[in-house]
């Protein structure tokens, strides 16, 4: 004879106990650490960046472009300083706007380049001539830049030419950044 099928009612104490036990297991497993949301692997905190030294001060010798008044003999004389576009780097050309008894207007009076080892110095060649632009020759000079509006030109050998040192004073406001090389 076939076995009778037992039917359980929803209020049967055994069924209620099984459901309570199942609910308790489900609740406790959901509260376990393995079911908690993770933010992923923890990243190590980077060490603080070392303090950076301040940037070196700008080499004021890079600010010589512009209009100047120079104390050449017969002066003060106007001089325009620019960068030679034909040469790479900071290669200055100083052109005399006003002439004197030795050097005519429009003549390049000195040309130079930044000293690679000493900021504020330009190594230059200065034109030296006698009355009427006679015996014109190039002699070695140093441009010593004190600030963006003043500098002094000295000869390496002071006996090579008369009238030195020469001081230059900027006409107009000083630039804050050098013209691109």
C-alpha cells in the first residue's frame, strides 16, 4: 500500500523551528567579514615629498635687450642691444645709435655671449678706434651686470683702449623675462 503523504501546515512547530534556524544562519553569514563590502586592496600612503630648494635666481645678464645710454667718450650715447639671430644662444650685439669722434653711428660697438660659469657676466669683444674710426680693432671686454637697468663694461686689459670702464643705464622700463634665444 502506498504511503500516505504527510502535509505540514505553516504553523507546525517543526516547520517554524526549521525556518527560524535557516533565517538565523542566513543573517549571521551576511554579517560575517567575508560578505562586507571591501574598498579594494589598501594602497600604501606615499611618503611626503622632500622639500624642494627654491629655483635659482634669474641671471640678470639675460635681460640686456633694449635701449641704453652709455658713457662712451663724447657721450652719453644711445646704444641698442639685441640678440644675434644668426647665432644660437644668448649672443648680444650692441649697436651705437649716436656716433662720436671715434666711432660712427650704426657701428656695432661690442658683441658678446653669456659667461657659462658666472651669472651676471657677459664675455665680449669691444671695438676700439682712433679719431675718425682709424685703426679699428676688437679687444676683449667684460660686461658686469648689476641689475636689469644698469651694467658696466670693463676691458680685460685696461691699457688696450681709452675711455673705459663705460657704464650703461637702461632707457625705459626693464624687462621681467628675457627675449627667447
